[in-house]
C-alpha cells in the first residue's frame, strides 16, 4: 500500500487546506506513521481492535492522536464489506479476505510484520455471507463449493498459495472442483542460493517447474512472482529466469526488483550492513531499489529490463500461452455468462490484435488453434491475448 503514499499526501494536503479533520489507518499509515504527523487521528494496526476505541473516545470528546495495538484481531468478528460503495465496473476482479497472517517468513515480505506468523481465518458462514453479498451487487466474474453450485457458478475463484500446494493432491482436486481456476505463487528465483538467502525453504530442494506443471495439470493456472536483485544472483540469472518462465508456461509472470519494505528482516539486515538508502516506494515499475545491491546497479537494471522486454514480446508471450494451453485441462466445466462487456472485449481484441497489432499472426494462430482444438478454453485464450497486449504496453512504456 506504500504505492498510495503520493495520492494519500495529496488528499491530506487538500483536507488541511479546508481545515477538515482527518482519520487515517491501514497498512500504509501503520508502517509509516512517523510521516503523518499532520493527520489528526491515526487509527493503526487492525481496525477490529483500534477503531472501536477511537470511536468511543471521539464520542466522549477525548480522541487521541494515535491508536495502536500489539494484539491480533479475531477476524471472525469482522463485518461484511460494503460492496455498494465500490464501482464494480472499474475492476477486473473482486477480493474476499479469508485469512490474515502467514506461516512462512520470507525476509523481503512485510505480511508477517503487519499480520503475524499465525494464520487467522474467517468462518465458513462468514465466507458464504460475503459471497452472497457480492452476488447481490450484480457482480459476475473473478472473485463454496456448495454455494457456487447453488448459484450456477457465477464467479471464478483465484487465490495465493505456496509452491508446496503441489504436494497435496486432495487439496488441489477440491480447489478445482470448488471453482478455483488460478493460484498466484511466489516463485522468486530458480537460483537455489537466492531462495536460501531470502528464507524461502518451501521453494528450495524441489523441481519448481515440475511442481508448477503438476498444479496446472490439476486445472489450476499458476501465476508467478519473480524477483531479481538478491545478493546471490549471478550475471546469468536474467536469462535463467526468462527460460524458466517460458518452460513453466506461466502466462502471467510478475517480475520485480528486490526492495526492503519497512520492518522486514531484509531491512534490518541491510541497515546493519549500512546498505539501506531510503524507504520502499511500493512502485514496481519505477526501476528503483531502496538499498545498495551486490550486483552492479546498471547491470541489474539492464538485466531486469531484458527479462520484461523478452517475456512480454509477442513471440515469447504467445509461445508461453500455447505451452500452457496444450497442458491445461480444467477440472470443472465453465458456465458461460452472456456478458455484453465480454462480447465487446472479444471484438475489440479482434480489431486491435488481429488486424492492426504487431502480434496479429500469433493472435490468429492462438484464436483458431483454441477454437478447434480446445474450444472450452477459447474465452481464456482471448483473455490471455488481452493481458499480453497490456503487459507489452506497460513493459514497453518503461523499458
């Protein structure tokens, strides 16, 4: 959420100019409260704990500047989201928070700083109530089991998981049957030494590509996160990550430069080593690193750019889509919802990608191959083509 700091500062300045009182909370303000002394009331950490205390003090006319807590909230008491406040047309997917906290402790990640090492979960009744609430807003698309069947599968589900999901056949089978279609997994690096360095033991000592292929064979598309800039990264790492992404068939590959968010183990180590430069901006497209890397900075940035330019060039991107499509067999039949926006997206893709785009030859090859060989994946193929167009546009814009 630190990416929101610039817009948050703008809102705060405008409110100050109007002499309006400001209440702020959430991850950005919790991790960087020292920068927001011009905010009247900081309601930090988890709102289930601190917000009621602030509201009580406010009602009694004795509000304090800052409210914090070292306790973890009981999220079985968390109220339903007010979905009617959201402009649904502005989003490609909706989020449902099932748990907080993470059992792993990757040194670059601040999830455990904000939410602890012990996962806390909502009840199944809460989850179903949230799905019902979202359903009645009219949302149809990306977002239990019995709930999905009863509503004729209006959503398709995705989530975040660790690579050791590949070790649990029963769980993968149940997820696919329940309507999960994609999982985001932090792969980080094919370099074993870099995985050990960042305390990612669940990724080490395994055939990562085989694990990814297995998850995808269970009908779950793997979306992957990758990082460059570890101390143990060598000059060949950029080519290795590119080859890994192509061989694995990960269509949506998020590659970022290593940064050290506030409060993380990585930040603490780099502070001791005198290598920290500034706070993390939260922006993964501005080519900044907030510490002094072991690799030459120019070589690191050039290598990073080469990965992005390659994997999102039409040739490599469509090769990866085809690699994925050939192996992917969804376990659950997808129910098609006649949505005017989807039909419009199809015709726009035909015009932009099939006739005027540099990827038109690849587009039509994918279009007809999927239509005749795997028609059940046709809508997914068009979705990937649209993703590729935007990925290319973004990577070209800042490479």
